[in-house]
C-alpha cells in the first residue's frame, strides 16, 4: 500500500513519482472540456497542489460536483506541471470522496471579515490567513524551546492553579468547587475552608514566582504556558487567556536581563523569516505592507537603552499631543511607547529604572529608593513586547514591599523562604506569545493569533 505524502513534500520533490497518495481539502475546482483542475490543500503549507482529473475516471461526474471544503483522497502520478506557478502536479488515477461540503459551508466565498471568522473559530483555520498564522505559531513554539535549550535553560512546568497573586492587580479568575447556590459563609464572608483547597484559589496570571524557586536551584530556567486575566477589557490587545514565556536567570542582574531579551526577540524573528518564509509573504502582501522592513529593523539594530527619566523628558519635549498625560511617576502608555520606538529612535528601545510605585513588589529597589531595576522592551508597530526586572533578592526589603502593598504575607511565605536560604541576585522577564505573533505577522488584533480567543462574553468553543 502506498504511504500518504504531504503536499509540502510533493511540492519540494526532486523527481517525478509513478505513484503517490495525497489527501486534503478542495480549495477550488474548475472543469474543462476533457478534464478538471482541483486545487488541493492539506494544511502542511500555504500552497496548494494541482490535481488533473481526466473525465474517464470512474466517478468523474461525482467528483466535478464537489465544492470548496470537500475532503478527498487522490491516487496518481507526480509529474512536472505544464502550467506556471509550481513545478509539480498530480495526475489522478482515482479519487475517493471522504467528506462533502454542502453549499452552506461558510468558507465557500473567498473573502470574509476577521470579525465574522472569529464567530466560526472552529472553521477559520481552513482559510489561508489563519492556516498561515497557526503554522507560524507552531513553528515559533518550537523555536522558543530551541532558543532556551541551546543555552542550557531548564523548562519548568509551573502551576495553573495558584493561591498567590503575582501582579497584585486582583484581576484573577476564581477556582472553586463550592455550590454557587449555597455558598458557605463565616463572619459574613465566603468560608474558603469549606472549599477544595481550604483557601481561596485562582487561575494564575503568571508563572514567574513559581519558576523563581527553580531558578534558585537549577540556575537558568523558563516556563512557557497559559496564563489568565479576568480584566473586563475588549481592546485589540487584551484577552482573558493567553500564553507567556518567562525565563529566569540566577546570578544575573538587569544588564543580563536586557541582553537576553534582545537576543531572544532577534532570534525568534530571524527564525520566522527563515523557517516560515512562505507564510510570512502572505502577511507582507495582504496584511502589512511594511512588515518586512519592521522585522529587518528589529533584527539588524541594537536596542537603544534609555532610563525611564530620560524617556519622560523626551516625551515631554516632543511637542506631540498625546491622549494620556506624560508625567514622571506615571506608567508609559502604548502611544508613548510607540512614539519612542517608531518616531523618535526609529528602532527598538529598552526603557529601564521605572518608579517603584508603578511596578510589582518583587522588583529590586535601586539605591535611590525611588526606582526599581525594571525594564520594558519596546518595538515598532507593537510598543511593549517584554517586561522584566532584576528581582529583589534581599529578604528584609522584599518583606517590606509585600507589606507596603497590603498583600497577605502568609500567602508568600514560600517565596520569602527563597530569600532566607541561599539568596542570590537573579533576573527575568515575561513575553506574551500572542503579542510576539502580532509583531511577526502584522496582525493588529490579538484575537486573531490564538486558536480560540477567550474574551468577555465570549466562550463559544
């Protein structure tokens, strides 16, 4: 029995083949006088392979009635194509119908809006744009592991269910087995002692605090997995479920953190340009005409390093009218970040040493006691793509920050322990995977780079 060949292998074949077996979904079909042309795709690549179907095969009249979306098996010969556009085509000897697609198949038309396609997330991967972005997503997932494994980082699987709040934002999804129709109370509040874990539990907003404990054992580590935010936001940059890459380095400071962040971004973009070139061309042609120049800019330039205080001065003196006020002590907004990266420096920028009051409790306090050793990497077209810091390794200062921010110290006893026993300087960052995919594709809405977007009032699949 002939083994099935994927279309990507056939299109890159070195020689003609007397016998091939290919399976896929019909993208288009057109009938001529004595034969029919079928464009077949199996998801292995963006390109289709052309199938030539002579009208003398047994079920020819059934085959020509098949429409876009129908699945078939084709047995035939791989021969040099007589037409332009691709080297090889398959001359069918037999075709078996696997699954028809009636006239109500939603993707019969060639073009649909992204808004409409989000309502059929289970079918949108069959379109060119979405099959391309999800192939890139798969390749980049592999590249992330490749980058860290080549540098002797250890992958740590951090918990999704947590009893602590990494960010302090309080925008977390609760995890409970309590009966919502009969919630146990104690002193007027929910009695979490009756719950599954005996305390309040949530979905994690970050794996950072957990991965830090392994950093202080294994050295260089990273976590890559899903994270959750219950923020009621419907912007093009926010989702309730997304994936985060979070490396952590022992015996490292903020300078090491910035260096790793730049290397990481440049490595992943280069990898995409080399390994996903065909899919990338689609986005450069139809989604963002400036995509390749944006990516070239990031890959070929060192990242400017800019203290937060200097960034504020540049913004204040720019003469540009921003929607959000610029003032020392306020966080930078997306419009400020993009101005710095796109208009002022015209290349990636790393802003560092932020005011302590706008950053998380775990960031290392600088000697001025006003700022922390934090950094954000800003890139053209996106703004912030990485946020990181040197961590506060000093027990007393970390404990004080936890209490100053009104957190329950009891929830962080284990985190404080890491500073009691063999503490060392260490640093790390977080990169939102979906934001990276927006950068490399030019896609402007984060909902379009994840298979099943989770947003307020949206839980269809």
